[in-house]
C-alpha cells in the first residue's frame, strides 16, 4: 500500500469551526486537512451537540444514511446523520445526531455545571453510530483515529463485534488522550449497556470502575497505538496508561510544529 492511499477515519468529540470547548477541537481540525493534502482519503465523524448551530453551519440531513436504530441497554434510539463542510477546506464532517441525547444547549454538563448522568449512554450511542454509519457509507478505513474519552469504545467494538466485518477487518486503531477528565461515576449497569455480540464481561474489566479512568483504559487496551496530546497530560492519566506500556506503543505527539509530520509517519508506520 503506497503512502498516498491510506483511508483515515477521524472520530472526535468536537472539531473546529463547529464546536470548540477543549483542545480536542483544534488538534483534530488540522490533522484531517493536512493528511488530505498529502494524498490520504479522509472521513470525519463527530456528535451533533446542541451548541452547533445547524443553520449557520449549513448542516443538512443525509437521508440515505439516517434511519438506523442504535441499541443502548434495553432501548433502541433512532440515528440521524447530518453533514456539513469546513468552509476553508475541502473536508466534509458527518454529525451523529439523536434528539434525546444531543438536543441540549450544552455539551457534557447542564447550566448548573452538573455532569449529565447519561453521558455514558451518549458515548455508547455515538461509538455504535459511527461504526454503523461508516458501514452504510460503504467506505473501509485503513486507520480509525479516535480522539478523547467519548470515542474510546470504538477500538473494542472493532476488535470484537466487528472483527470479521469486511469494512473493518483490516483497520488499525489509534486512541488519543487529552486533558478532559471528569469526576463523575456512572450509575446503573454500564457493562450491560456497552456489551454487544462477541463481548464477554471479562473483556470489559477495565470499564468496571464506571468512570473516566475506565473509558480511558478500555480505549488504551483495545487500540493498536495510544497517543497523548501533550506531555502535560495529567499524572493520573499517565498512571492509567502505564500498565499498557509493555503491550503497545504509547507516544506523545504535541500540537506543535511537528505534530502533523509525526502523525503522517505514525500512520504509515502502521502499514509498513
């Protein structure tokens, strides 16, 4: 496979210019454009949080991709897919939407700064929705680059439920960790909500803490490579990742002058 032919799927909790609440939005904004300019084929998927102004950003529904139901626990929720372009780049962004989960005027916390108790379900819906949307697109990525805790279940789903799916069977995954910690502990049976076909309880041991740490550890466990957005990632996160040091590559790629080149090399390294 030549360097120019890689297909990269970017999955992120946010991206500029549609939404910016953390460093994730800028970090992910530049990467896809840079890789596309180097000849790679790109797709980007993010949640359609309520703060994103559909009219201003010219989002419109992609009817042929919408209409799937996503199972979260005992419930099925309809998935709507919207799309918009980044004005200054030839890049399309696909938005995962659902009225119950995303039509709120804030991202992870309410007006009183209380963490939404169903953020776990929103993450599950998003991760499953991403995979099903890519299947409907009929586009098989070589690399799935997952950014931030909300995307952390995707590497596990691809290594288990979807491991024999023609769209994903050869895909490699990268999981990038940021300074986006929260203190909330999820109530209810997170494990049963996360489970899908071919996933046993024992595969979800790292999620049993039902908190931020659990999501980071599950993402690190199942991805092929882990990257940290900076050396400044909190000590607690570094501690979480230490147990994976001997099992896989864990790299620091800071958003400085060199980070686009670093990722270009890293992507190609996965397919050498």
